[in-house]
C-alpha cells in the first residue's frame, strides 16, 4: 500500500459488504475472546437509516478500501441537547499504518463527524492495540476506565 490516501463519509448500508474483509482482519487483531466474528449488519443498517450512525472510510487510490471508522450517534443521557458520537469500530489496515496516516484518518473522521452537530467524540481503545498516545496528541484525554467480566466462566475478557 503506497498510494494516496483519502477519506469520505459513506452510508453503512452501501458499504457493509465491502467492509467485511477488513472487519475480519480487525477481528483477528482485537476481536473479543470468546466472541465469534458475527457482525450485526442488520442493526447497523437500521441505525444508519435512522441517522444514528456515521461511517467514515479511508481509501487508497480510487476504490481500495483500507480503513473505516464507525460512530454511533445519540444524545447524552446527562444532557439531552448534546449529541455524542461514540466510536464503535476504528480500523486502518496494518500495511497503511505508516507515517501520519492514522493521525490524518482520525482528523478526517473528526471533520466529518463534526458536520453532524456532534458535541463530543468518544473513542474506545483496545488495550491490545493501544493508540491512546496519538489520541492524547490530538487533544483527547482519558475520562473513564472500562472493565469487563466474562459471565460464562469460559474465557477472560480481552
């Protein structure tokens, strides 16, 4: 991967089949232990149709999909007038993670998401693929800690 990278806002319902290949690579990197790869595309398409999903893709050249950022948009429970975009998936193909590509992708996603009247963006960063240094550089700050317990007793949360 060495071509020019660009970013665009897309409808999830238009690209979810194309995202599947990248999502499998993503799941291989940080997929939850004990959870199979079984994306609920129907739910995401419904959220998209309801205007509650923002999908940003990174492309190389004209059509080669190399990354995606998917945000669920909802009002804050603490302030019903504030729209919050909560990242549910952020992925850039490993071959594209060079130079400032990840930084440029986050910045592009911010610009696109902000056009939807979003007041706050929240990223969930997996500890196995921690890019919090980049996010701190961009002005994000740590605001909470997420903990997990597998209630089946079969696996540990990761």
